[in-house]
């Protein structure tokens, strides 16, 4: 059932990736960013607490982190998908697996596993 875990990682990556546009928009407006709700994120049943955590994006640098849980398969529980923005505006994706159930093939092509 690896395909289920892979599809869940891909889905959550897609869900939080949409927040990059909202972050860029708020930074352009000079607005502060403190949570995913401000960015228009609705709950995900695959993310702990339903929403990712968002750092303050001081000087344009910040992160959006989704911790898999909820209805995610047990192999993914606790795994983090982290989108990081650098001062230059470049975004990177890092996967931080939890436990031993995570397999490299679950990692989306746009992300690296730490």
C-alpha cells in the first residue's frame, strides 16, 4: 500500500504549496503573516491540527510546515513537509520523516529528504 502513502505526501505537499502564492502576495503588500488561516488555508484531514504551522516571515524568510497525522497512513504519522523561503524569494521543500515507515519513494520530486 505504498501508493497510498505516496499519494498522501503528494497531496499535502500540493495543499501547502498553494500557500506560497499567498505568502508572496502578503509580503508584497507589507502585511504580516502569522498563521495558515490568514493565507486562506482550509483544514486538511491529513495534517495534525488540520493546518500547517507558519513562521512570521521576518525579512521575507520563513517556513510553512505540515506535520502529517489525522487520517494519514501510520507510516507517515509525524513526518514533516517544510516549505522554506529564502531572502532571495527562492522556495525549497524538505521532508523530515518520522519513524522507520517512511520510504524514499514517497518524496515528491520537488522535495529533498533530510
